[in-house]
């Protein structure tokens, strides 16, 4: 136990290569240079740069707390530098997620996705970062619920005394900009009533209960990015492509319990033009580029041991034949969904198409409707 460590995971789409498929190596190299300089200058303890699909991902550790202006500016400036290269290479959607012209103290509300937690390191501190592409923050609702509230997924909820009392969920209403705190297992059904509507109610954080002897009640065990790009830009500018940080073991779910929910490729919103439902496919780093119909939606998992802020890792956790069957199932679901073409439920319902390019297509028909 020492000083608190902050883990900041900040991502942005600053240009796809080609189209929306992946991140060009030059952008990753530039981000690594920016991170390395910040580490030399003492801003960061450690960092790891990665990518999933067309999203550049910065994992940073420091002692400055969450929402720190210096760290957020570092991320913003890194994305700006990467955008310059993206523009030189004429990458698709260069600077796409940098929705405002200038940094204003915090990247929240400017476009990039953010998941951060400030924690006291335990004797052993395994953390897993999850990175999704071609989907929205609500895509994490089902797997996070299963990790921390489903005894059929997480055996520790039944047999580990430290976890047996359950966890506390912070849920955002992203339309009304409100939050609610809910306890499991006591309020499990009420929680499900909300988070099943994943385009509106999004799990933001999970906390241990005060009765958990191995974790501090005021320090989260999971945090998910919740930025909705269309709400920031006022129009469709790409899917949100969320990220999450989850702590494992010692009062939290075991590593295998954290990964197990992704063995079911559940349907999520996003995929092509942010307008379709499709299966979430767990993939290795080398498979984390989107091709088929700009997808299907992907999730990548990196495992680290945190040691005095040092990121010992990563381990590419979905690079495992144990997930091959899940990937095959996801491919079959993708086949099935694709055969619907432009029909719901493959295409999203109209209310969710409101911020895509569809309204501009429908405008020209308005004058042709006749009263019955």
C-alpha cells in the first residue's frame, strides 16, 4: 500500500487506414513518442499505446488523480500530433473524434472516450483494459453485469466470502444526463430493467460494498467510458467505440470470471455506419481490425499487473483458442444478421437512426405524403 495510482485510458479515432479498418503504424509510433517524452518529463509513471479498429488507445498511469488537466491535455496533444500525420497520409476521417477546435481543461465532451480510476494498489493488482470498436458504451452493460452480478458467470459471488454481499453499480441515463446508484443482489431486477435498454442506460462504474474486506469501498473495481459522440457533435460523426478498465482477483472477480462474459457474442449497436445491430466478437490484437461490413463489432482485452504504477504487460487475453468457438458463432450471427439487409432488427430502430445520415434521405419524401 502506498500512494494512490491513477490509471487513465483515453482513446480517439484520428484517422482510419484504409477507411474505418485500422490505425496506421505511423500514428501509433507518434503516440509512443509523445508518451515516452511525458514519461521522461515525469508526467507519467508508465504507458502503453495500442489500437483497436480505427481507434488509437492511450493507457497511462500517474499520481495526479482522475480528470487531471495535465494528463488530459497530454492525451489531447498526442491525438492532435497523430492527426497531423493522418492528414498527410490522407487517412479516412482524420481527426474525426476531435470534435472541438481547442482543448479546454478536460477531454470529456470534446470527442475522445475516457475511462479512469484512482486506486490504492493491493498486494497483487491485476487490471484488464477492454477496447471496443464499431459500437456504443451500452455494449458493456451485459458483460459488466455478468462479471459483477451474475452467479452463473462469477462463481466468487457464491463461494468467495469477500464478494458474497455483491457490488454497487453507478448507472447513467445518457438522455436525461442523470445517474442512479443501485446495489446487487438486492436491486438486481431494477438494475436489469434499466441496463437492458443499453442505448439509454449505461453502466459507468462498479464499486465494492463496504463489507468487502479486500477492496476500498470508495475505489471503483470497474469504469467504462460513456461519451456519446452524436450528443457532443449534434449529428452522427461515428460510433463511440467505448473502453473500460476492470480490476480482478482479491475481492473482485477472478481473471477468468472477468473474461467469461465475452464467450457469448451478444448483439450490440453500431457496425456499418453506426446503424446496425451485430455480434460482439472477442479478438486478439492482431485480429483487432474491422473488415466485414466495417465489422463485426470487436472487443480486445489486455491484461496487466500494476506494480507501483508500472504496467507489467500486456498479455493479449483473447489470443486464445478457447475463444475460437465464440468467434465462429459471431461469424454465423453476422451472416444471419446481414441477410436482413436494410430491415430491422439488423438496421437500428428509427429513434436510434435519428443521428445518422438517414434523416437527410427521408427529408425529400416529406412533401409526398398524402393524408388518408
